[in-house]
């Protein structure tokens, strides 16, 4: 899921902060955060501290995060040769949404970070686990192979869903060996 939360939220009236809370709470469900910082803003570090404070208040302060310093095209024009932005510095990436500078680097770092966070799975589920299979397709990079009695799921998915998937697969395997019908539903394991 990609969501764009409200911009800088420093010293907003209390009622506006409450109105934005639902939008901000989306970050608690994210696997990775991309914090986009206006690199041309002289108050960028102050804004970052405020963002960190809000994330901590929401319980998302320790979420994996990439920092994208946007407007590299503007900073580049203002900087001397020794101060020009570089495409990547650890978990920070210099980008320009206007020119596309650094976006390939940002995508590569995001892909690498997700690869570290996601679990490898190779399991079989019955066709009756359609809701779970839908969620797996939505929250991972998987290949589904439809076989005679079941669906083989191979790929990478978020850890929270990997546990649920493995539980359902273990139940399906036990049911298959116990002689239960292949059409008997796998018991729900949570969010179905």
C-alpha cells in the first residue's frame, strides 16, 4: 500500500491534528516508510525531528524507513561541486520528483529493504482458502501454481502473513493425511 500522508504538521490547531490522525495512522500498517524530505528547505532537519516525534507517538518510530531527500535538482543548482547531492547515502537517497534523478536508486533500495523484511514461502493450500490467497497476492510477490487438489504458493510475503499462511498450510497438510475432503475448508486463522 502506498499512501501520501499530510505534509509538515508542526503547530497545527489541535482539531486539525485530530482530523489528520486517521490518515497518519496508516503508517502503523506499513511495512516500510519512505520519508520524503524537501532538501531545499532550510528547516528540513527540524521537520524531520517533528516527523520522528509524530511517528513515535503513533507507535511507528522504529519502522524500517528510507529517507528520500527530494528536490535534488534545486539543491544541485544551489550547491558547489563539493556539495552536490549523491544518489544514495545509507538509508538516505537524493532524488528529484521533477527530473527523475535518484528514483531508480530509491526503488532499488526499497526492493532490497523489502527483500530483507519479507519471508520466503513455499507451501500448498486448498482452493477453499481463496480469501487467504487473495491477501497473499496483495501483500507479497508470489507465484501460484494451481494443481489437482491444491494451490502451491512460492515467493516472498510480509512476515505477519507468512505465519498465517504456514499455519493454514500445516492444517491443510494434516487434513490431507487424515483423509478429510480436499473441499473441506481450512479453519480461519485470523483476518478472514
